[in-house]
C-alpha cells in the first residue's frame, strides 16, 4: 500500500452552487454537501424557503434569489456573489421541470416554450457565467441533472424529452470543449423519483401526481443525491460522463405497434 498512487485520493468540493435548491433534488443535494463541510451557494425563487433551508445547515452559505426566466436578475445575482464564494468548484444545474403531459398538438404552447427556457436557456446562462472561473482555476465540475426522458421517448413527453436530450448532448459537448482544463462534466439521468416533480407537471393536481407513483416503489431524492455526491467526490482524474438511474421496478416499455381492429 506504500506505493498506492496519491492521485487516486477522493475529492471533496470546497464551494458548491446548486440551482433549484428549495425542494426535491436540490434540498437533498444541499444537505448531503453540507454534511461534507462544503461551502454552499443555494439558488431558489422563494427567499422564505431558502432561508428555512439555510437555517438547518451549519456551514457558510450564500443565497441567490431569482426566477430562471429573469435574465437580468440571473446575471446580476451571479456577478454579485461575494469574493469568498467566487471559487466555485462544483456547479449542480438542477433547476428545471416538466409542464403538462398532453399530446403535442393539444398542449399549451406557452408551457412548451417555458420548458425550453427553464431547462435549457437558463442552464446555458448560468453555466456560461460560472464555467470561465473553473477553467481559469483548472479545477471544477459541472453536474447537470438530466433525465431518462432524454434517452427514452414516451407519449406526452415531446418537448420535455427534447430538452433533456439537449442537456445530455450539451454535457457531452462541454466535455469535448474542456479537454486539458481539468474541469469535469457529468450528466445524471434519473428515472422515476417521487418528489414534487409530478405535482408541478400537473400544476398542483395532487391526485394526478399521486397516481404516477401509486402501487410501485420509485426512487427518492436522497437516492439521486447519493449518486451526485459519488460522482463529485471521485478522484479528480475520474469523470463520469453520464449516469442513468432507475428504480428496480421501472424498466423499458415495449415499442408501440398499431394494429387493425
């Protein structure tokens, strides 16, 4: 063991920025990285919820309060991050979501365009602001929260499947751009996870949301947090490109075949 190479040492991020931190995945991520002693930058739309979360975390924390649709507030909030939080070495792009499950030709057009904005456009804006400092420091990691929807289409998925396919290809292309920078990029692709995701998708219809998870055993946010922490804390010479995660009771559907009669 005396000859064990030192470059295999596990890595603990020093400053972690998490978007969409006030519920579901984001809250689970914040708690896990706080437990590791990481400094946190937590984003959310609801300042009251952010304050409530921060009050439970015994580590230095800076909050970012802005709506992903507000381009100017996004820019100014990130540019005004205090100096002691500037050296972000892990950005978790978690904010996003789905709106509706109607067929495309019946869906609300505003919902369709909003999914692109909150899953793709805002991800680009935030990553573009944070990444240059990582490259300058030759240290950092981007973890994007994608979805199995980016790999496996389903009825009513149309734009949501497309935006998560974008997240995957964006992540892989970033990896290509970041050769020789020591900056890592990972796309985590969860399957069915019981969070507030379905409640948001169905705009507060609790019955529809509950039906998604009924009579099965979905993942929970903490399961995905464990995967994120694992990917982030591997030795710096190890990069997880993509990681698809499903509950044991979820698998691939047979292809649809239309038949006469």
